[in-house]
C-alpha cells in the first residue's frame, strides 16, 4: 500500500531545527546543516531550535556540545528557546514506546546481528532486510532483546524540498526496524521523531545521509497519529576518497571562531550560492545578512559532491 502521509500545512508558521550529535568538534559537514537549517527557517520568518543528540553515551565527547553552542553564537546563528538534550528525555521515549506497544505495533526480538544476516532475504539500503522472525515470539539465542516496530506492506512516499519525490517499501527494503536496542539504548529513529514532534518542528533540514531514514520516521509519525514535517536534505560534502567529509579530513575543515566566516562562505558556495568575495573576511553578521536576503533553496544542487574549497 502506498500512502501519502498527512503533512503539516504549508501555511503553518515554520519551526526549524539543528540537531548535531556531540561526537567531536564542529566541522564543515556540521556547518552545512547548521547554516542551511538556520537560513531556511529564518528566511521563512520562522523559529530555529537547537537540540543536542547525545543519545548514545559512548559516542559523546565531553565538552563537544558546549563548544558547538559557543561557535553557533559566535557565528551569529542564534537559536530560539532552550537547548534540548536527548540525554534528558529517556523517560519520554519510554512513554512513547509504551504507547506504541499498547497499539500492538511492537514486538521483542533477540536475534543477533549474525542471525538477522543469515535469515535476511536480501540486503537493502540500510543493511540486511529483517524478515519478521520474532513477530510471533522470540526465536533467537540471545538473552537481551531489542524492540522492533512491525511493518506490514507499506510504501512511504514523500517530496523532499531538494531531492524531490522519494519512495520506499519499508517491508521489502528494510523490514521491522529497531526502536529500542538490545544494549538498552533508544534508537535514533525513535528519539528524533519524538523530539521533533514534541517541539512542533515543521521543517527538517539536515544532511542527505539521512534521506534513507526519512521513510521510517514518516511511518513513525503515522503510527503516532502526528503530522509529518517538511523535509529538505542538503547535499553531503564528500572527501576525495568519496566518503562523507569528516574531521579526519584535516584541521582546516574544523570550525573555529577564527575560520568560521570563511567556512560559512564556503558552505554557501557548496550549496550553489554566489556570495560576494569581499564577505569572506567580513563579520558573521554581514555574511548572514547577505545570505538571508539572497539564499536560494532552488539553487542547492541535489547531489552529494566532493568538496574542494573555492580559491
Ligand atoms: N544528529 C544527527 C547528525 O548529527 C542529525 C539528525 C537529524 O537532523 O535528524 O548527523
């Protein structure tokens, strides 16, 4: 069944957000999401919120969240309302899991990775497709169980503001997916939907690495009878080797107070804009003023590309 989910009306005031994971210093890729989400929200006269996605304690780097917030402020990317920390919302995620369970949408699964791999009919975009092994009771060998969301013949379709129409059959391309991991952590897919829903987010602007997660998130909105936000996935900056650009690609791509304006200028170029040369060395406020006036969503290329700084 292909279903268009109920999306938030275009006339609603825009509430955007930036949701970095504090797993290291802020780098060029993070700045693309920060600046892109800020500009699209502010150009629409909307609100822009910040959420720190410290969901996975072992990956959190102490001090990284504070450093990111400090840099956002130094670069003039000021947010509205309090910063939300996922680490403080576990009780709420538990509550939503209970709600989904009461609707008979969840089941426990103790299949190991190896068992899922062995039983998968094929490998989808996001790994081996889970064939519903434990739907009628656990069959795996492990003591710890994950919690999965049941998916029955469901194709999700949505229109991304940059990448256009996307479609995915969740059952055949993915399978019942995990909302609570066997190691006790809540899954990103659950947390992001609950957080965006609770914050009234109407516009999700983020990196295109999350395009593949969006159908799952839309399905969750449907399960929770909530309206789906509008999505804009920004092209990924790739390294010369073709992988997602990261802090490992060199110190010049790590954002600091000193190189912040330069890098924001490069982000604008990467996103298909034409900022005047003299703004490379301006104050953040001047560059943002230009960007708010001239940033064009239509000029953003819908393809991930190798990043080479404009000389
Ligand atoms: N925390 C994710 C990241 O830093 C972004 C999640 C999202 O925007 O939905 O890549």
